[in-house]
């Protein structure tokens, strides 16, 4: 009996002490023998996220194919919510995955040396090797381009007597008034996640801030400009005006991204400012032929399109398998089958040399891509406010505060002036 | 009688006490303690005490895992916190939420418990119905209520059907969202209160109620003079559990409102601490917010227990 008790106590102590021990800070990467006597096949962890467009099957199929090509075992980790916040939690607890996709707030991760730099050779297949770079270092593969525009329902425009999408801001306001007059909600927005409510503000800042000064964010990081400046205030007042006139429905703040998408597709609103990825859901819907697009119009009718290139895979610089992880990352981003499926599933424009999109004429996706090509040809692309990355982006924590401030404006809780002062205060606090 | 005397142990002769004292064997006791007590102690130390101590340590630094080196800053985080509008707003919001969640389920739960304090299959079934939300995952409940409270959700559909032209934006109006959140929490905690009060009601002696009845006390007087004082332990349990649960609420906020709409409308301290730590990356400051939350909960719980226990003693 004594021996049994002693053994029990010893085992309990051992278990308890092992629970107390500090984990390995190099993340979850391990080597795993593929079989007795066989050479060890390396295993890497891969942080992904699932959406309506990016289903579990999408990830599993692509991981299986690319991992076999590279000769590595890949363990998928699905972010339960905000993938960047989740990656920070994993990093803080010593479990930072070997590879991540679509990570945001790159300077924070990179500042403490957690992200591996890709070499010129790695970046050779990419169209814009230094897009989203941090101080000249590319730590996230600049794999895709996304754009932001307004999707609109042609039938609702016709109902309001509008024959063509607006070309100037005055026309946009006039169209919104006509739609409202016919009992049609002019804009559909979302509230949860909060970026769903700031997209019209991104539109205003595209034409009124970035079109004139694409370096604004760099200057803000250097402390040379403030949110509380005339250009920013003008754009913010225009955004507040949309809410005050009832063109933005503040009750939309209670709806999720999925619900806002469904509301637009169900015809509960005429215009939907959204990223290019919405083209995938548009094309999958029954109303795809009723959906058109236009760029957020400027006062003078000039053409500017917010765009962003980046958002690809990042690699844990402290991973024991960093080389194979980088090899997997590059193979993933240049795999034609993956590029084709991501273009179809998430309406991404792969920024890869020599890649051509699958033929999809007559679709919303094609229209969005054509608008992007038109902007590139006219040198009319500008950064997308709130979505920039690397040196082009806001400092850690600010994108969330900026998105939530959009809701303060829509609900009338704060004036534009109060919001801009708040943003400057929070920026100073965060930095 | 004789056998009793014989069985009684004999007193040892004087002077032989030390020589004949039975050997006190300490190791079996130690082993017993280790085998039975150690698992619990280890779990408590590893998962409660150590994290608290480590968090307190972090709260005295400027720890930011993305911006080393970490420096000792003393009580500076606590000083900043007391001047930080964001933290003070979240403290106010958490306090309002806690007050609602402590009061409403207690009052409504007591009423329902009194109504259900009868025998029969229907009452048993109703007890299960009221307790069901308590055993459901907070995330599941939050998702269900998010759908219910959306502008085009069932609640507003019903309101529109009965002629309300412009129903409230339960989750989109910053003046209402906090109360919507409180309603969800109250709904979930109600079953717990009902069960605890039912347990308390079953412990009220029938003789006392009968005696009061014979003395001419009506139902209301019997309740206030006999039943209610006897429910003091149940009130203590409910109040303390609700207070702790409400003050550290995070999951409902994360799923239903994400702290919005707008800045800080429904951001509780726990939600703010997570945001500060894993979005803003200021983990030293977030640790200070978490320690402040712990201290407030500890103080409020101690005061509540003191007041409510005194009431129990006065019975």
C-alpha cells in the first residue's frame, strides 16, 4: 500500500512539475520521424483562417498538394477569430506557428525579430517584391492584390431613375437622395467586425487625402502630420454627412459581415462599399447579373482606386525549420492550382509574374479585375486607408480604434473633430 | 461492568512516559498528504497563484513582447490607468453591468423559485427549462442572442408586426447595447439563481410557516418574516457568484458586440485587458488592468460576504 501511495505521489509531482515548466519559445515546430529507420520528415505548423469563401476543404486540399510537393508535413491551425490577435497570443505563449497567412500589424511581429526575411531569390516570382516591406525588408510574401470599390444593385438604381453609376461625389449624393426618396436604403454596411463600418470613410480618404498625398501615413508615423488636419477633417465630415443624412443606416452596426453581405444580396440596400473579395460571393449569388461596380467618386470626378498588395505568407524566424518553412511559403504562393482556387474562392488577384487569371468573362470578378487594371494603367492606385501594411500602415492597435471611431461618427456619439482628437491621443499613447 | 474496566487502557506508570510512547510515524502522513492533497495544491499553485504573481510582476514593467527590452517601471502603469479615460470608461461600464446582473437575476430568480417551489412533473420540467441556459456555452448563447437582437432579427420582426415602426437598434445603438448585453447575461444566470433559491426554499421548516400561519400571518408576511430571512445563505451564494461572473465577463462581449458599437460602449475591463495585451501589444499595462480587476473583485466580494454573512449570523 505504501509503495502504491509513494508511486502515486511521485507521479503526481512529476506531472505537476512538468505542467509548470516553461515551454519552448521556438513555436510548435518539431521534427517527426516518418517511420522507423526512414529519414525524418519535418513538420511545420501553419496558421490559417476560415471564412465563407475560404472553407476547411479549400485549406486541406491546398495544404495536401503543396506539402507533398515540398516534402514536408503540415499541421493546420485555424484561428478562432481575429487571426492577428490569435497569432500574438500564440507568440506570447511560446507557440508561434512556423507559417502564417494574412498576418496584419507586421511591424509589431517583425520589431522583435519574429519574422523571417525573404531573399531576392525567394521574391523573384513576385510582381511587387517590396510591397508591404518594412524598412526595405520583405517579411510577408506580396502575393495578392486587393482593391476596394462600391458594388451596386442595377435594378435598385433603375427603380430610383438612375441610369449610370456616379462619376463625381455630387452625383453620388444625388443618387443616394433619389434612392432614399424611393424607400431604398442607399448604403449597406456592417458592424461586426468593426471594419465593415469604416469602408465609406476609406472611400472619402482615398479621394480627399491619399489622392493628394499618398505619403500621408509615413508622415503621420514621423509625427509630421496629425489626424486633426484640414484634409482629414474634410474627408471625415463628408463621411459624417452620409450618416447624418440617413444614407448610412446606423442600425446596420448591429449586423455581422455575413449579415451585411446577405442584406446587399437580398436587395436591402443599393450600394455596398467592400473589398474585391466580395466578387466571389457576388458571382456565387443568383443576382450576379444585377451587380455592378464603381470606384468611390472624387469631387472633381478624378479616378482613384484604393489597393493593397501583400497579405501572403509569413514565416517564424525562430522556427527550427525556418528554411523548409520558407520553401513551403514560396511554393504555396506560386502554386498555380492554389492561385486558381484562391482567385475563384476569394477573388484575389495573384501578384505573380506570368500568371493569368482563369477565364471568367461576364462575372463581377472580371469587372473588379478590369477596374483594377484600368487603375494600374492610369497610375490611379492609392493606398487603402485602414488596410495598409508594413511601413505604409498604422501603428499597432490603431486600425481597430479607427474602425470603432467610424461607428462613433455613424451613431453621432462623437463629432468628426472629437474623433480626430481621440485618434491623435490614442496614437500618441500607443507609440 | 467488569469487562468495561478491563477494556479501559491503563495509565502508564510515572517516569515511563517517554520510554513507552508509541513512535510517531511522520512519513505515512506525508505520503498521505502528497497523494491526496498534492494534485489539488499543485493545480492551484500552477494555474492560479503563479499566474497572479507573474501578472503582478509584469504589471510593474513596460512589457511588450514586440518591443524589447522590458524595463521595470514601478507603479507607473497603475498611475497611468487612473488617468486613462479608456480604462475609467470600461470600469464604469463593468460596474453598471455588474449591478444589473447582480440585482435582476436575484430578484426575478427569487420570484420564479417561489412559483416553482411545488411538487409535480410540470414544476420539475420548468426547473430544467430555467436551468438550461446555465449549462449552455456562453459562445452558443451569444451567437443565438446576436441573431435575435439584430435589426432584422425575430425580436424586431415581432415589434414591427405589432406596429412598432422604428424598433430599437439593440446592438447598434451605443445607448442601448450595454443593456442588451446585460439582458443576455441576466437570462443566462437566471437559472442558477432559481436553483439556488429552490434549494434554500426546501430548507425552510414547514413548522415555522405553519406556526406563523396559526399566529395570523398572511402569505406576504410569512414570506418576509419567515422565508426571506431563511434564504440568507442562498442570497449570499447568488450575490457573490453573480458579482464575480459579471465583473470578469469577456466572452459575451467578444461575440456579441466586440466592445462596440463605437469606442468603449460595451468594453468591459476583461475585454479591454485582452485588447490592450494582444491588439495594442502593451502587455505590462494590460497586466495592471487585470490586477486592478482582480483587486476590485476581491474587495467587492469581501464586502458582500461580510455584509451578507452578518445577516446570516443575525438570523
